[in-house]
């Protein structure tokens, strides 16, 4: 069983047992979370495509951990103008283990 879910402005292809990193969700570690925006549901070769979502379909997951990604360096430079800026950024994420895909 496969599903395509939408969260945080991105789409993820998931199946039970998968672990995905999504944009930070305000949920504590160990708690369950339900994704209602299911765009596609595939059950043993029979695909249901939503318009825009599949009605009644949900994906349940468990929050494994909250964390920060690797540091990304942003460096701006303009030659001959004595201008340079160095900025770092670490994006926060939530790691979710997919438990169940239901209709």
C-alpha cells in the first residue's frame, strides 16, 4: 500500500514502515499524528487519485524525533565594493515513522 501525502508545502511518497523527515510539526516526540491531505492512494495496484485529495483517506504516523538539519552557509560577495556577508542556517525538521494508511 502506497500513498502520497502533502505536508509543509511538500509531497511525500510513503508506505507503512517508512521514516520521513518533514518540516517541523508542533507535536511532542512519541505522539501519533494524522495526515489528512492524501493526494494519491494505491491499494494493491488499484490507484485512487484525489481531486485534490482522496476523501476519507488518512495516513497515521508516530513522531520519532525533533531535530535540526545540517548547517548551510550563505555567502554574498560583490567584487571591488568591499561587500561580503556570511550567514549560516539550520532548518528544523520532524522525523515521522509511518504506521498505517487507511481509507
